C-alpha cells in the first residue's frame, strides 16, 4: 500500500515538473513584436527607419526597416492575418521568378506561419510570416551567415 502511494506521489511530482518546464520554455520563446525587433537589430549595429507611410493604414499597423551598409531587413505588423498571408504570397512569388540556379530552399505553409527562403549562387531571399507579422529580406548571398545569426537573435 505504501509503495502504491509513493509511486502515485512520484508520478504527480514528474507531471508537475514537466508542466513547469513547459511553461518556462514557452515564456522564453516570446513572440517577436516591433519593439523587440527594433531593440535587437539596433543592438546589433543596425539603423532603423519607420516605413509605415509606404503602406495603407488599413493594411499595415507597423513597418520598419533595419539596415546597415550591406543590407536591410523589413519587419511588418499587419492589421489582420489575411493581409500578412497575401503579402507573404506576393513576396514568395517574386522570389520564385528568380531563375538563378537554386542551391537551397525551403517552403513551409501552415495556418499560423509560413516560411520561404531561396539561396542561389548570388542571392539569399527570405520571407517568413507568423500570424499577422512578416519578416523579409533579399540580399547578396555572401551575407547568409550574418542574416542567420540575426534571425536566431530575433527568434522569429
């Protein structure tokens, strides 16, 4: 009888520990917002330009470009998910029109997120949507490692 109670207590303890780890891991994987995008890119030597005026207020809530001497990264927050999906589709289509020989690419589309990147001999093209947010760049392929480092820091 005492063994059964001990086993039950251990199972409950492991369930509680598992829940704690799950909750902590979800908090550390905080969703990227515009404030975080600006803070992280500025910390990594980028200048920021607000480009919201280039878009309709009815479609885009926030839009900024992080740039340095070599390339720029665009981050947009749309008013709704469908607008973000449409923008993702447009950018993906423009990347697909590039007929350069593909070295690597990925194309994933889910309900909450979509990602498309294409690496050619000369270009690194990337667009990712998570809900109503979109990150985009189209840069010289020699900056691939730099961009992957920034993507990791943005956790997007």
